[in-house]
C-alpha cells in the first residue's frame, strides 16, 4: 500500500512538472518567429466567383427540361433576382420543382403503398396526384415568401439609409462617396438594400453612369419606394436642387408612409378578432356562464 501511494505521488509530481515546463520548452524564440514572417508562402488561388458545386449544375440541367414560355421564365427570373439570388439560378429553381414533383409521390408510393403491399386504387392515385401538385407548387410559394420578406426588409431599411446619406452629404461628401460610406456601415452589413447599393457603386466605378446603375438597382429590387428614391435623385441631379434637403424630405415621407401602414394594420385587428371571438372565446364564456344555471334548472325539473 505504501509503495502504491509513493508511486502515485511520484507520477503526479512528474506530470505536474511536465505540464508546467512544457510551454517554456516548446516556445519558439522571438528571432525564429520574425524569420518565419519573411518566408515566402505559396499564394492561394483567387476566385472572383465561388465555384458552384456539382449538384448545382446537375440540378440546373434537370431544370432545363422544363419548357416554359419566355414570359413565365422571365417572371421567375425577376422574382429570383428580387429575392436575392442570381438570375442563372432560374434553371436550378425549375430543377427543384421537377425534383419535388417526382420525389414526393415516389416517396409516398415506396414508403407507404409498396411497403404495406396495398393495391393502387382511386384514392391512392388521387393522393399521388395531390403530392405531385404540392411538390410542383411548393418552390413557387417559397419564392414568393422570400420575395416578400426581402421587399419588406428593404422598405423598412430605406429611411435609415436615407438619413445616413443625408448626414454624409451634409458633411461634404459627394453622392458616390456617400453611397460607399453607407454600405460600409456595420449596421447595414447584412442588409439587402445595402448589398444592392454596393453592387450599384461597383458598377459606377466600372464606368457605368450612376443614375443608370441606381435604376438597374431599382429594377432588381422591384420595390416602388426604391424606384421613387432613384427618380428623386435623377430629378435632383437634373435640376440642381439641394440634395440633402431632398433626401431628408423623402425620408420623412417614407416614415409617414410606414406609420400609416402600421396604423392601418392596427385598425384591421378589431375586425380580425371577431372570428376568433365567435369561434373560441364566446362558446367558452357561454359554457362557464350558462353551465351552472343549466345544472340547477335540470335538477329542479327532475324533482
């Protein structure tokens, strides 16, 4: 027992000493660290556009099998761009529609019908058709949701961006510098409108006229308030009016519009509460109020 205790204490002391000394022994010298900084390292390959995965291209090839009219395809392309995706992803979107159209009925048939050994009757055939329709329409509903969410974010962010633009213009910056400064603000780092403005400023740097870049931005976002903002900038630049004053007035107008929309939504709540009250609240109140009276009346009549 004494030998075991002695060995345990000895091993513990050795391990503790090694743990304390190891950082000092493994630490590299300051000179060696400075020399490592001068070492030539291989330069990694710089890619301007991230390479898409293989399944992305394969899904796009599947989507090309869906022959839609140019008008329908253009509508989906505009909505994808307005939702924050590239226009080349329209074929991937069509591929997802075709994949879900085949996948949902196929999964139901294999996991339920074939697994239980059921015969394909009219009811099961109707379920398969419904699943195919749901699989075809589900990506469209998802796209509409993404489109509306992004438009709502842009609508709520636009007055704040206009306020920052007004401050930058009042500080003496040009319109191009103000737009660049706005996109570099950490508050709008992940904002969709700031990303669109950044794309417009990059196009302006590449030589495209600023108004045309902003008009293309308005067409991509498909937000009416952004279109009115670009129109206001074009008129201000054309007639030479005060830019800061125009931005401030436009921001106040957008805030007034946002407040009116909130007031309208609040006024609609009273009408929307009628149906939950009739279906859920009033029956429970009737049970609580008339229940004891019904019990007392039934006892009296039974006597």
